[in-house]
C-alpha cells in the first residue's frame, strides 16, 4: 500500500522537472487533490502559475484543459452548448472544456458575471446544465484558477459565493535568487524544455481518498477548528473601544475545509492523526479568501493574513489532542 510521503515524493519529483521551487504551493495542491477541493492561485505574472497547474495535470496523468478567461467569454465557451444536427434534425449537446479532470481557469477574474456563475454549478455540484439537461463531470474533477493581484483594468472581482467554493487561496511569491539562477541554467536554451511523464493516475487518486478519511481527528481538535472559524465571525462586531475589522467572517465551508485539508496534509506527511499544528499551518490558506475586510481595515493596510494570524494567536490550543 502506497504511503502519503511516497505518493507526494513521486509527484513532486516529476513536477520539479518543470517547476523549480514553490515547494509549499505544490504540497497544498496535492492536499487539494486528496481533499477534493478547488484552488485559487494568486501571484504576479511570470511566476509559473499556469506551468505549475499544467505540470500537475501531466504528473497526475489526468485529462487537462486550459480556459483563458477574457471579458468577451461566454458561458457556452466553458460548459458547452446545443448544436443542430442537419442529418437528424435534432439538437445535441456539445461539451465544452469544463469536461476534463483538471481545468485551469487562467486569469479567472477577467470574465464577466455570467461566466462566473456558470462555474458555480460545476465547482459545487460537479455537473453542468446544457440545453435543460444535466451532465455529470468526470471524476476526479478540479478547478484551479489563477488571478493577477495588481491589474484592475478589465477585471471583475470574484463574488464571495464563488471564492467560498475554493478550498485554498494560495499566494505564489517570487523565487529565491538561487532558484531563479537554476531556472536560467536549466531552461536558458530553447531546446531544453522539459517533457513530463505521468507518475500517478486519477484512479489511484480516488483510491487514496479512503486512506485520508481514515485519519483520526480528536474531538478536541475538531473543537479547535470550530473555535478558529467562529473567532473570525466574532471580529465582525466591534466591542467596547475596539475597531471592527471584518464585514463578514468565514462560513461553515471553512470548518469543513480545515477538517478535510488537515486530514489530507496529515496523510501526506505520514501521520495517522490531525494535530493542532497542522490546522494552524493551513489556517491562512483556508481563511484568507473567506473573510471580508472593512474599509477601516483597508485604510489601515490590515491584510487578511494578519487577521488570521491574530485569530490563531488568540485562540487557545487544546491541551490534549
């Protein structure tokens, strides 16, 4: 039986042939695969976000599709549409690129509201509606989206209902000087582009999920997860002499996300139980896109990560987990 560290290592090695660094981001993507969750990647242009997701799809051995989001994109360009067949005189469903195991929504915030809403059913229900008929999406199914944090022209902020569907919001940062130097040495020649091979499969991924479900979560740790999430909602109310920094706190999906992702991370690292330390490690990635800052907080340049760090610091850790 394959172990979490062994499965993680073989995928990391294959992805590492194309992407240098970003070890923490790669681990979170593997956690999302095991937890059946979608991921939102945010970072400046040129940080290999698209290459990372494409390499993950190749290493996992699943069908990969990329959708470049633009302001003129239509819902039918994503989910598909009904096509008239002259020979039969009937309409048939033409499936769009959403019918893949791993879908990259590149620059997702460049598409208008109608396209965003078309993704909601796919992300939540794992199905789409075409011409009044319901079509199930393949298993496994993931949406991994990218967005640029600085460009505002021609963009549409994602609605809270959609960002809440993402298991993680991951911040992709610049590589270190050593990593950037390795990139130039490895891929400085046009003819030396990496060719990846499948190191796993969709069937293997589905078979691993019962092992993740078997990870033990003590009642005290479950209570700790609830305390962290509910503490964000308490910040929506200004106390005596205290400023209100949040318009809204994290939803119950945050509790489920911390619970599921925590078990997946524990399995990846070879543990058989979920510890409070792993919950703390995942807190920012799960909560940063699920809390809404007030204008007052933004004026003081308070970030979601600072709010999450404050919540983690002030929430008592269970003595026995």
